[in-house]
């Protein structure tokens, strides 16, 4: 709670707001057939974070805290990841191929909107997401 992004100045269409690398990236989809591998990959990704990045990850909002224990185990990791993760797609002319899902330190704080003024994209080669203005922000 209490985290988010606001603009302190006018932002023009096309302007780059931010770019950043994922904090945690999980390529295994979360399906009934792959849940065990998904949890194991998430566990490994979180375990490999630096102490500072772990602090960032564990400071993120969790949608149903009553369902997740306060310790830093799999249940809490899943709650944090699935509350804050963004599905990554590689787009071609007709459809997108899912690359996985990722939690970003700042991009994950951006609220959803049915009438967005920004859009994000993911560059797999650079392992980096960008957020750009698509409608003027005053």
C-alpha cells in the first residue's frame, strides 16, 4: 500500500518514462501440469537475488496477505509474484508468444487502466522493459 507512480511534469506522447530489467523472471507457466516446476523456478529466482533486491521483492504489495504466511517461503513468494508479475510476450504480426512472467521493481507498481496513458514493451534481447507515454499526461 502507498506505492505507485505519479507524474510531476507534463509528459508527451512517445516519451520514455522508464526502462528496467526484471527483478524476478519465471519462464515456466503456472498451469496445473507445470505448477511444481513453476514454484521451483520461482524459488530459485528469488533465492539468487541480492539482499537489496530481496528487500525490494518482499516490500511489494500482496493481494491476499491472509492466504500467505509472513515467512519468505514458497507461499509468500507465489503471492508476491502473482500479485505483481507481468506476462511477457514476443509479438509478431498476428499474435504473441508468451515468454514467461516477470516482476519489475518499478514497472510492477503501475496501476492497470482501461484507458491507459502509457504502454510497456519488453525487449527479450536486452532483457529490459520500457514504459512510454501513449497519451499526453499533464
